[in-house]
């Protein structure tokens, strides 16, 4: 049997068992494994036995099981792995942080992907995915079919899921906005900015901190903005984006359109259009789907996210051509793909 045939078979088996990775990642995050390795200094190079000694456990098998988990993460490039010869003729694996593992450590602003593996491994998400086949045959949204309610209604009823969900969204947003400010300069010169679907206002607050001359309006459903923190330069306004949108020089739609089908997106964009002055713009931040297939991690991630949005909300990711079609249908005169940041595109629509 050729190496190529073996590798093809292995690929099929890995994909059939790929649920293992987020499960192990989530356990590693909950055990503070990445933090322990980071605090070890010297570029990491820590044994599973050393890591286990930092955990609140008396389990004599903890280090052995932990080593198997870390070995898997090293095989997926989350960790580095070097071999150390022991006096008894055996070897010991020493682990360090790989490039991707830095995203599971909180930065100075609280940015992190640490809560993401929980969402991928929790029972509610799995039950929704189990309805995917039924939705192909019968229509509908998998999460609604599994639980008899939309995901946002479910989130309000399940406090643990709700906490992890919002931690995941917040941690991702902090990382993303930090990188966005390095690349995208489209907030310069804006006098008033409306963040549609802005939640508690954390994204808008980060923009105002960077551009203090902007007057910010955080717009979301009344129950969402209720109890939102008070930020300098930010006004919270309750309402529905499907009815009307507050006026501003520019309007931000950050990870909003991928929640909705084309018909709903056009309604949202038309309401934004009516709220803009002449030469005003809408700033869209969403994933960018390639029209063909690609084996890069970026393309795989967006393809994953596309089906994830469908499974949870009935939404989708879009290609550049599809964004342009939405803009045209909503009446915008011009469309520009401004930049690409952490697997998301920044699209500007001009009135």
C-alpha cells in the first residue's frame, strides 16, 4: 500500500473523528494548560508531569492522561513537542506553546478565543447539528427544530450557556478590533457612527476610545441594551433594525448580516440606507466565502462558519459577488471591499 493511499485513508478517519479536537481543547482551557505552559517561561518546554503538579488533583494517572491530550494538541500544531531522554531508557515529551495557542491566552484587554471550544463541544450545539439532515429534507433551522425555539431565546433561559456564549463573542471581538484598528482606517473623519446590533456597546466603545471625536449610537433590541454600561461618547438606543435605524454619518454592521437570509438582509440594508446622509456609508464586517473550494485554514473556517450560522440561526456567509448583489438590491450606489482581517472582510457600501 502506498504512502499516499495510507494518508488518504487517515484523512478520512481524522475527519470522521474531528470532534475530538474541540473536546480536548476545551478541557485544556478549563485546566489552564496554556496559561501554565506560558508561565513556565523559557519558551515552555514543560512536561505533562510538571503541568499536572499545578492542577488541583490527587489522581495518580493525571499526568499520563494529560500527556496524551497534549500530544494530540501538538499533532494539531497547537503545541510544540520535543523529546527528552530519561535515564531509564524511556522518553519524556516536553511541550511549548504553538503559534495558534496564543489566542487561548487572554491579552491585556481580555481578548481570547478560550470560550470558543466550549460552544463547539456543548450538548446544545450537538443536538442542533443532529437535525441538519432533517432540515435538508424538511426545511427549517436545525437549532429551532431541536429545541422548539430560536437560539437567542434558548440563550436567555440557560445561564451557563449564556455566559460562555457572551464570553466567546466578547473575547473574539476584542482580538478582532485590536487587529482591525491596525489595518482599517475607514473610521477616520466620521462624526457620528451607529452600531446596529451592537449588543452592550463594547465594540462601539473600543472605536470611540480610538476615535474620540466620533459620537456613537449603540442600537439594539430594548431588552439587549437594558443595563448596558455607560460609556463616554456612546448613547444606547433601543429598537428593531427591521423597522428603523438611527441616523448617522456611518452605520456599522459587524457580524450581523450573516445571521439572516437575503430577504432580511435587504430590509436591514434599506433601513440603513434611509438613515444615512448623502455620501454616507455602511461598514459591513462578516466572513468572506470563496466561490470555489480551497484547502487553506481560512477557507475551511469560513465554510465551517457558514454552516454553523445556518445550524444556529438559518444564516449564511457570503461571497464578494453576493455582497455586491445585496448592496445593489438595497439601492446603494457603490461597493468596496476595503480589507481583510482575521478571516473577515470589511465591506463599505456608499449611498
